[in-house]
C-alpha cells in the first residue's frame, strides 16, 4: 500500500505498510519530503481508509 505526493517541483511515493517509508523522490527537497512525511503520518488513518474504500 502506498501514496503519491505531488508538487510543482516534483513528486514522491511513500510506502504505508509495514511502516511509512519513502519509496521514491523525484525533484523534491529534503524539507518538502519531511513536510510530506509528516502529513502522511498525521493523516495515516484517513489515507488507509480512503485507499481501502477505493480498492
């Protein structure tokens, strides 16, 4: 299970299980990756629920 994060500067992919982990980064700065990781952590339950509902 994963989530994509997009920005005008680039994009990233985070694995959600077994733990939140950066899978790919194309063009995002370290700060942008850290900010995105915090958002994924803060909204983990919502993301998992939406992912399972969709798939």
